[in-house]
C-alpha cells in the first residue's frame, strides 16, 4: 500500500480529489481536484533495477491548472473549476496527451519535456559586469579626451555604443560568440484545444474512442461526438430531451465508448437502465441496439426505489464483453450478449436500507460512487462510506470479498476471522444483515460515517493495483 499526501497546502475544499485515471500502460496516473488542478504521477520502479517482487512505486511528476472558475452572464450561472473527469489519449513523440473537463468546458492538454536553454561562454567576465551586464571601464574618468582632426573622439573608436564598455588594450585575444546550452529539462503543459459551448447541462462523462481520433462528452440530456482536431464543431448523437420538460422521466448519468469497437458505446440512465447503441444505425442514435435493465421485485417499490436505482457509473471490461454498473446499493456485471439481466450482482450498501430516510435528508443518497474492473476482468471494485472500498471476485464460482479502508492502516476495519482469512459471499451477506439491524453500522460491524466517502478509484490496467482518493489524499494498494 502506497500513501501519497496530495499537496495539502491548499484549503481542504479546493484540495479534494474529484477524478482519477490510469493511462493505458499503467505508467502514469492523473488526478484532478476541486480547485481545477491536474496532478500527474509517474511510475518509477520499472525504470530501475528493483526486484520483480517490489510493489509499484509512483512519484509526483508535474501539475498544471486545467480550469478556472467562470461565470455565465447569460444564465447568471457560476461555473466552478472542479475537474469532473480525466481521460488519457494516445501518446506521440514522447509527449503525454489527456482530456479534462469541468461542468461545461473540455480541454485537450499536451505535457512534454522541454529543454531549458541557457547562454554560456560569454566574452564578458561576469565578475566585472555592472549595470546591464557591461564591463566597467577606466575610460569614464575626468581626464581630457583627445579629439581627432575631423571632430571625432577616440573614445568612440575604442568603446562600444554604450559609454560604459571599453575594449582592453590590444583587443580581445579571441572573439567568441555566445553559446546556447540546454542541460536541464522541465515539463511543460500546454492547452492544445478547448471544446466549449456544446452543453447546456453539466458534463458528467467523457470517453475516448478506440480509433484514437474521436471522443464523446455527455451531460444530463445529450451526448456529443467530437473530433480531437476540431474544437468548434461537434455532432449530437443522443438527445433525450422531450419537447415539454414536464415529460422528462430520466436523465443520462454516464457514457462510455466500447474499448475495441469504435462504433459501439453505452450510456446509463437515472432509471437504472443501460443502453448500448451502434453509430452505424443512424446519425441520431435515439433508438438503442440493446437495453440492459433489471426488473424490480413485486411489492418492493418505495419512495426511494428510483433514487437508489440510478446508475452513477459504468465501465467496460478490457475485452469489451462485460459491462460493470454501479447504483447506490449494488454493483452489477452485465454480459453485452445477454440483455435478460445481470450475470452477477454484488451487494455494497444493503446494510444502509434502514437508513435511507436519514441519507435522503442529508443528501448522501445522491452520492455518485465510481466502479472499476481489473485488467484481467476477474475482480471488480467500488467505494463506500467511512473511506472504505469493496473488492469482489467475479470469476465463475468465486466468493472473494474484501473490504479495505483508505488509510495508512487499511486492514483495521476488517473483521478478523482466524479460521477463514477470506470471507465468502454467503458470509458477507450474513454480516450485512447483522449490520442492518443496528443503525449506523457498516458491513463489518463498525459505525459508518456518511461524511467521509470514497467516490473515486481506478484499477491499474495490467496489475492488481488500485488507486483511490479519500478527500485530499491519494492511496494505492497492491496485491
């Protein structure tokens, strides 16, 4: 486990991490915060002769201010600088490229090492430099200056145009031109393009296409398709806005491109459904190719049913066969070839069901937890309250379930079971039910704190490493 304190010199509200993302190689990690900053970390243990068994080690690389607070004068709306999403793009010529977005504006950044150029080997001796860098001269004396016959002054022949510089007697032994050297390098982040004025509502998702040329951005009612090279034009491919806003029944909550097929993408809704669309069918994809939703049990409907069914995040598996979704209570794993229902459901917040009224009163029921899959697709993970996150095994027959806390002592919230170090899914269910009988108790029998929540996490693309953000601290776990 690696704990990275996240530059705590800013105020806590500005310093809270709001986005986290590994690049495709897993050698770089990007985080965004509420202050509009993007901070990059680079893996260092692969560049040195460390043992193979050594855990991954990431070091701070650079940071830059991605977004600034703005004000929309037409709508009298303040646009905060908080980074909602970060997505890595393809690297080129040793430079890193990434997309970052706040509620309204997407920016395309290039981060590259630049050599710092310095001038060396000057004729002027720095120890004798005065004023603007000229050498002190003995000709600035009160002695009378000899004049030539035509009225010229010999001082002008011996001196440069500036009166405070003189050529020594006999001249310079050799005239050397200044030499420019570039010994040091520094990382420079430059905004290449700004994609703005395309969303009336808050952007909740951006996703790169596998073709390396396009990406999508989604808000509550629309999904737009962009070309990375064109910032002043986008195509609206999904529009769920009704003619009369009073007829609005659901909104878009998340959108993701298929990792391998450039014509396929999925988006989730506040009603708990996921739609898979094919860009080859039509220009405006209001009709879906497949619909994934789970029918609610008869008699189970309540005031909170639609709220807790809202999907906060979706992620494709690396091979594109499976799709992971996160609603308030559960994680669901879907097979895109089977739309009858999820292949696996993992209970995350079942113990909170008796507390839904309290969670609704303090708005915690609207928290948007992210989810992620391991590179091999054998495990899934998501966050919870009290800075906890849950890891489930999703391979056929797997009963693996682990709960860890994002802290310097991640195991202290685990229930110690000497005879069974790894709890099965059935044991977890019993623990959940026991916790539900006692208000304010989590799955491990500890009191939960809805004020401390782990919303953002990302799985390393090739290794069993998870990076997660708890408030203004970044933690990394390696198994």
